[in-house]
């Protein structure tokens, strides 16, 4: 276990969950997310800046559409809530699909929400959004969260200091996160007031803890849909103690047995709370096509570490030419054009700002997959039974896997180490 996880675990055992109590819940999950993010020494691609994302014509159209959809849903008497991710909407063979939407859900009974993504990307799916009365709830609530948090933090009697983390955290920072949780809780309480849900499916529950808190209070059965890495090396699944104040789901749907075993290993969820449900993207792979790039290695981006990645790309150019192999860099959805412009390009190194296929198709057809810290590592394990971790990040959660699965997760420093396997 890494130093930051040991420190966070100690805080949980020492009662920090109770210290951050609010009503019948606790803001600890949000505080833990903040502390973990602050501990990282590299810059990891972050979520959409909701305060700015809708401040353009497309964003305002999406906000207006979400308001209309919200009121339509109020009068629909639907009993199931699905809270997905805007980034999960994707185009496949000319149609929009949601990679996280479980097959078992009856759309006729569904109130359909998604978190924010960049407006230009969401607009590509506007017909699907309108057809299903989708509410982009982040766009509606984010401004209120910011405004009311800034107001009410001055009235907070918050008095908590956290030590032993290896980095400084101010009371002001902790107060802001705690207050934001409380504000978000009451906003969701108001937002959900007109509905009587029996069941809720949530993508990335640890990112939506105030919403989970409200749903639990209302007696709704909560099912989390796996979104990336879960298990012992993710702060959202490795709590040191079970506490009724933690706003966590009742059931977790995972991609495969590997992830069920990992989640059981984390020790918080019982085996009967975890169900293997597969993954839509794995079903969409076409196994009979040959990509036009021929022989290639895929590097999936995560944001940041551009100096180190450029070194790898430059050093790789000569040896890749000799072996007639390309390297395709597939950006993280939140990497900007400005960030990608920093990357080295050549006739054998290509930055795929626009992809013809889904990322998983490239991984399936690649000779090998490389990344720093990405859920794509596990797609590579699924398809290739092997992945390469570019070992440049201190406290990288992937170190857990390189130590526990020596023949599957292989730490590398340069491209030669990858080519010795292909």
C-alpha cells in the first residue's frame, strides 16, 4: 500500500469519517478525493470545468434543453434514475450509444442524467439527448454549488486539521470541500424532491457522494456502474472501516471476474454486493478488421508528464523506423489541442486527435499498449493479456499491479523494453 493510502487509512481508523459528519452522512469521500489528488506529483487529466463549459452558445443550448427535460421528467412518473457520464456517449456505426447504460434498464421507466462533458462533444449527440430527455445535471447545478459554497463557508464552524499526509493541507481548503458537500447535498435534495425513485444506477459513485447521500436517505436502492479502475488501489473503494455515514452504493456492477476479485480484495464490499455484468465496448470490437496503420504500438494519454513522454517518443523514433513500426498516441478525452501540441511527432509517431475507431479497437489491433496511469491498461489485459506501464510517476497506483501481476503489468523506462516482447 502506498504512503498516501496508509495515511488516509489511518485517518479513517482514527475517526475522520465521524468528524466530517453532516446529517446522516459524511463528506469524507469528497475530502479523500481532494487529498488524494493533492498528493499526486504529476498532472492527471481532470474533469470538465463546469463553471466555464456552458459559457458559450452551444453550452447554453444544452442548459436550456436540460431545463426542459428536467420538467418533462417530473411529470413522467418514472421510477428509475440513471446517472451516467457525458463522456460515455459515443458514436458507433452512425448511432449514439451510452457505454455505461446497462442492458437491463427499461428506458421507458428511466430518468436519464449525465455529468458534463465539453459542449462541442455533447452536441454531436443532441438527437439522442433530446430523444431520451437527458438532463446534463452538472451544467444546471455547478454554478449554484460554487456560489453557495463561497457564501456559506464563512458561516461554517469547521475546525479540523489533518496531519501525517506528507504535504500541507490548510483548514480553509478542508472547510471549502466540506461546505461544498453540504451545499451539494441540499441542492440534490431539492432537485430530487419531485421524484419517487425505487432504484438508481450511478456511474462513478465516489464522484457523486452528495447525490448518493440523498438517495440513501430516501431509501433508494443504489447500483454503481464500473467506471475505470476499482479495487485496493483506488481511494473510492479501499475504506479502512465500514461506516453507515459513508455514502456508498448497495451493489457494484463490474466488467469481469478480474475486477470482482480486485473489489473483494479491497475489503469494503462483500462478494454478494458485486455482480459481473460485462462491458459494452468489449462487445463493439470488430475482430475481423485490419487497421490501416498496420504494425503499431498504442500509447494512451492521461494528461501531463509531457516532458517524459516526449523523451520516450523522440528516443523511440529511430528504433521504430528500423522495425517498420508506428507509435500512435491516443489522447485522453480532456487533453486540449494546446497540450497535445507539446508532443513530439514524426513519420513514425502520430498524435491521433481524431480517431476512426474506438480506443479499444486500436488496443485490440496493436502490437502493444503503453500508458502512465490509465484504465486502458486493463483493456489491454483483457485483449492482449499484457500491458506496459511507463514508470515515471511517483506513487502511481499502477505500481500495485506491476508488483502483483508480474507477467501482465510490465514497468518500462524506454521503448526497447516494449519491443523485446513484440
